[in-house]
C-alpha cells in the first residue's frame, strides 16, 4: 500500500535544534561477502533499537538509500549529546568492536559518517505531494501557509515567531 501521500505543500517548524547524522558503508571488494555482509547485518538491530526507544535515545527519524556499492542513512537526532550517548550504547559498541577486529584496515568494506548539528532557525524544508519524509517525518509536518511560501520565509519563520 505504501505511505499516505499529503497532497499540497508542507513544511516543518524550524524552532528546535537538531542533528543530522549521515552514516553508511561502501563495498570495496564485492566478492568478499564474508567481510562486508557482517557489517551490513549489524545495522538492522541498531535501527530496530532506535525506533523502539526513540524518545529515550533522542532519535527522531531516518531515511535509507541503497546503491550498487554504497549505502547511506540520513538520521535525525534531538541533540549531539543524544547521538554521542548512543555511540557508547552496548549494541553500537559491539558492532564497532567487531568491525575493527574483523575488518580493521582490510579495505574490503569502508564505513563513513558525517555529523551536522543545526541550530533552530537555520534550516527549512518543503514537501509537495509527498508522504511524511526526512525532516517532515522527524518533526511536526504542517501545511504551508502565507508567509512560508519561499525558502527565505520558512527560514525566517522562527525569527518571526520569537518577535511576536
């Protein structure tokens, strides 16, 4: 069936600080299944844990992409402190230790992450005829009203809210 489509234009409030965390892996040696498959298989358990304990962990939402050799997850977190605390979580530490023990500098599989703390009022979003997606899934999803038609107006909406 798929996700519900919200016809029209939607945005999110930009009144909260948040963290965008991009994480993924790249298969460098496609026939080294025994190296990259355990790395790939470690992620579903962590994702289930994040969704099961969203509020307690500070995890908001995520989107996943799978390419021919590279995977990418865009995650949204409530704060840098929450993300760093999860980095010391038992499930994550176990996966990290296993990666370093089994892969290390082998080169069969690569991993990466990028972390972007974003202050309130410094982001905007628009979704036209889309299901809840990205920030629209992580934050409150609201119809666009007058005064929020352009990217500049959506970015400035937080400043306008504070001054009223």
